[in-house]
C-alpha cells in the first residue's frame, strides 16, 4: 500500500512538472502588435523533426513558421520592458530555442515573455515565393491544383511544355549587379527579374521540397538536411498522374529524390572541374530528341563556386557568366509553346568563418532569390 502511494505521489509530481514545463508560451509581436505565439508543442514539433537529439533548435524555424521571412531586429521583452534588442542579421545563426521556453542568443539563455520582431520593410515589397512555382506550372500545363500548395499561380498563360531551371545558390543582388555591368547578355534581355523569397531553412533540400509541392517545409515535411522526399504531392507526381512526361537533368547526384521524374545525372565527364557544361549537353540532347511535357534542369556550379570562394569572388561571377550562355543555348533549342521559369533555390552570403560562402539562414542574402517567367 505504502509503495503504491509513493508511486502515485511520484507520478503526480512528474505530471505536474511536465505540465509546468510544457505550459509556457512566448508571445510574438510584430512592431508591438500581437500576431501569434511560440509554445512547447510548436518547439517540440521541430525538435522531433530536426534536432538529432540536441535540446536546442534554431529560433528561425519558429519565426519562419509564424510568417517572418526578412527581419531587421528582434527585442526580448521581460518584466514589461525591452530587456535586450538585437540586430537579427548578426545573431540569426546563433539564436536558438529549447522546449523549456528559453531563447539562447550567443550562448546566453533568456526567458522572454514576448519576442517583438521588426521585419525588414523589404518583406512587404516581395510578393513572390518559391512556393508559387509549382502552382504556376500546374496551371500553365492545365493540370489540377496541388493539394497542399500555399503558393499561388502567377500566370494566365497556357502552354504545351513547361521548363523549370534551377540555378543553385544564385544570389539576387549579384545577378542584378552583373546585368547592370553588361556581363550577362541572356539575362540582360529579360524584361522582369522578380525578387522572390525561398523558404527556411534556405538549403537545397528544403527549397526543392517547397518548389515541387508549393507547400512550406512544416507542411511538406522537408524541414532540413537529410530529407529526400516530401509528405505532400509534388508537381512531378501530379503531371505523371495526368499522363504527362517528366524529365529531370541533374548534376553529379540527386540532392533530393525526384520521384516520378525520369532522372538524367550529369557527372563531370570531361574532367574540367565543372558539371554545368555536362548538364547543358544532356539538356540539349533531351530537348532535341524528345521534349518532355515537363523538364527540370538543375545547374550547380554557381553554388559550388559560392561555397568555395564566396559570392563576391571572380569564380562565383564567372560561373554566373557561363550559365548565362548556357541558358541562351537552352532557350534557343526549346520548342515553341513552352513556358519557362528560371530561379534560384536560395542565395549566398559570405561565411564569417572562412573565405568562402554559405546559406541556410533566415537572412536577406540567403532568403531572397531571383524568379523569372518567360514564354517561347
Ligand atoms: Zn542549393
């Protein structure tokens, strides 16, 4: 009897402790106005998905989940006043949260009652998302709507063929600078280069999941590295279901499982250190032999050069200049009645720890991407 009583006491105590731990919430404000909250369940959702056993996850997961994309400043509100304010770009990489409701910035743990976020005014100017691409292509090709898509169709055009051209790691600002310098004849002829946003984390797997499903990572399940398939229906699934042909021309290997596409890998066959020339050759062959209804082309060299040398390096610029020429060749080879989108999966920023570059954060240079719609 005594034993079972103490068991009950322990059980009740544990229950209370769990309830107390999980009862916390942090109010989220945007420029002083309440817009939502972060709680134990939401943090746990991400801990289970991405933490790999660690107690802390990136705060950016929760901010993106609640609709923030480009942020200037965050303020920690405690005891009814601003406890501390941070320039978000400086701390984005070093801001975490755990399931006790602690926000850890630069290794210091805080227990804020409220997080007040000041979004960048740029966020309000940008109304295109990588999540718009699959819904747009579905509509252009006359396919049904994607069931989980958050993005919206951006074109009223109908076309027989669709082409998605992914330029991995192409920073929006660098593209515009090179166009203005006259270095990119193909891009220079394009009327509108839209400023768009990718999803967080700004990495190839998560962006590709969002680009193919039109849904954000917390819906399609691709929330980080190591995820190779989506929990939501993709544009490729939809096209094949409707009897259309889908071909994907990739680089060395698949960064992401492209189910329902006929995949062509393009290694560095000529040993020149680059794969984009091989991707070009395979793309031209596909277009020349039998143009599929939907063609996905993934160029990688811009991202590779960005990681190795940084976004301000001559190597990064040279890769963009090369791919500009490749795009011209693809455009000229494409049949009439084709709708084309050209876009990046994420941007590129200087790496604070090396002479190279990186991406993955909820920062402007990683989140802003170019998006282009063209017809032929
Ligand atoms: Zn990428």
